[in-house]
């Protein structure tokens, strides 16, 4: 961890963190170092930008699982909001519709 937020490695991904003034941008890369998405975190909000916004391969879902666990355990956030992106991606990752955004309550 070079900044406030950590890098992650999963079985299929390298997830590199770049701190911003109010959060972090995680860049998702395959093991072959092909960039496939970014996940932005600011305040209590997450959003993503991906080559495949529907996340057919489950890369965003895999990264969100690791990132949300980090936000719950380390930052002790009571909830996070997902915005932008595809509804099915958020819902598959445990978020529910909350007005114009998606919300996931976190447990510690």
C-alpha cells in the first residue's frame, strides 16, 4: 500500500489503487495486464467505467467484492452507494435500488 488505499490481487485481477483528494480510483487489469475497468470511490459513493459495462466476465463484480469488504472492515463505513453503470452489476453484488442509486449496507 503506497497511499491511503490498498492495491488488491485476486485470482484473475490486479487491482491498482491511485489516491485522489477525496477517495481512490482502482484500475482493474487482467493477469496479462489488459486494463478492463476503473472503479472510483469518493465519500461513500462507488462508480465504475468499464470496457464491458455489463460485466459478462464478472471482473467488476469480483473487484467490488474485495473493495466493499475493505470499505466495511477497514474504513468502517455503514453503507456505500453505487451509481452509474448497469443495474444488474450492482444488484449481483448485493446492492439494492434506493431511488436513483444503488445502496449496500455494510456489516463490520
